[in-house]
C-alpha cells in the first residue's frame, strides 16, 4: 500500500478536524455581543463534543476508504466533507425545527423545510473547514495521488 498519500498520521488530522470549527466558532463568539451570556469556552467545549464523534464516525472512515482505494487527497476529502456537512446540518435542522404539535401540519413542515434549506450553506462551510483541517493536520496532498494498482 502506498503510504505517501499523507505525510503525518491520520490521528493528527482527526484531532485538527475535531478542534478547528469549534475554535473558529469560539473565536467568533469572543467578539460577539452574546459573549456575556454564552461564554466562548462553552461554545468550544460543546462544539468539540459534537464534532469529535462526527469526525470519528464519518470523516475517518471516508479517509481510510479513500486511502485504501488510492484516492486520498485534499480535493476529494474536502468535496466529501462539504456534501456531508451540508446534508448533516440540513437533516438535523429539519428534524429539530419540525413541530408536529402545530394544528397546521403543512405549515409546520414548510417552516422546517425552509430552515433546513438555510442550514445547508452553513453546514457545507462547516464540513469544508473540518475536512480542510483534517487535510492540513494529516498532511494530505492537494493533488490526486497515483491510483494504487494491485499486482497479481
């Protein structure tokens, strides 16, 4: 197997991916007017509790699969991270904003769908940043590597 697909261990990329987006969000919260009510350290800790399992359950298997097939590079990983981030946050928002207790079920579904559509963009950005941090942390090259060939 070609191990030149990344220059550092993947676990460094997993740690970077788990910490990058929460650190950015905490830094943004520091300069926000809401920082008096919600401390930035709380944003960071809750963010790590959300991103670490997601990184271990989604990003790590994708990176290992891409490495196994010989296609591990930053372009593929960032594209997959963008798509997975958008879908994940969109579905989470759809589930979290749908209130079936409302009398008008169609209105409740429409409101949830609109919120989910708005969440797709920020989910895509979070997924891209997280995948980019994984690539930087693990030293994954930008250019596609040569595909691995199985010698018979």
